[in-house]
């Protein structure tokens, strides 16, 4: 079992719709959870982080964390063509800051 | 520019040659990380430093790989006797403390021919 798994893509959504991305992780002791956006050929860019169970909203993005289910998700509301990218889920697997990444989910927003 | 800086951005080398990459982290960050990313995969952890101390190395980091951060500021990653399987994007990231968010540099894309 991989340490961090993301729902397989690609995910295609129409402009204005909600894109829903899911991520599960194997280490129950994980403390910090991050979503990065990566455009083709570019480096990952941090868009959200969440440490506590529940929801965290930042603009059109909402991260949801459920530690009991070892599940973290990202919702992108009012999706725009500029949101088309690969979204990487990253988890801090221990007390220190070594991130383990999922393979990413590619999102395409259709105009 | 106060972001993480990596140099060079692209490197093409012949198999068997040595290459060295440099990373300059955000100035107040004491933690520096190296990752490797291949096409279609997420970044894989290679090694990390707290100040000048190298605290962890991945099993992915063979003996041909060495990293340094001599004064706790910039870091170098050297690959000796490169192989075609070393072709990847090498990413550097920095953070200010445990559990805090890491910020990535633009990466160095290595192609071994």
C-alpha cells in the first residue's frame, strides 16, 4: 500500500462547476496535510494546508480533513480554466517535516 | 526575489558524467529538502537538512548521490557517474520549522543521454 493515494484522474469538469479531489494516507500519526498545485513543467505551488479535523476554506478552495478515516480532500468551487493543473496531496508522516506525496490528480476545466 | 532559487534550471549531461545542482532557500528557513520527481509521479523525498546537519537520507539516495549544506544556507546535490535513470526534475524546498509548510524552488530538470 502506498503511503499517500489520490483518486485516479484525469478529472474533467465544466467551467463554474465544483472539482472534488480525494486523498487517503496510511500513517495514522500524520500531523500535517497539504495540497499543492503543479502546472505542467513547473514546480509544486502550495495552495492549502490543514492540521485539524474539519473544513478549512480559502477563497474558492476548501480542504477537508478526517483523521479517523485517514482522508483529506480538496474542493475547488467555481472552477476556472486557470485551475487546470495537477493537484498533489502531501502528508507529513511523522514529527518532522518530511512530506510524502501522492501521484497527483490532473484536473482539466472545460471552458 | 525571496523565494527558493535553484540553479541550473536545465542540465543535459552524458551518461557517466558528474553533475552538481545548487539550491538557495528562503533566508529565514532553517530546513532544506531535496526531492526528485519523474513524469506522472509525485515528488519523492531524497534528503533533508536542518541548518548544516543532514538529518535524513532516503533509501532512494544511492552512493552516487551526495548533498551538502556547508554553512546552513545554500545546498548542493551532486550526482556522480550519472545514469539514464537519473533523468528527472530535482526539486529543492525549504521551511522554517517542523510541520510548517514547505516552499519549492523552480527545480532543475536533468536529462542524461
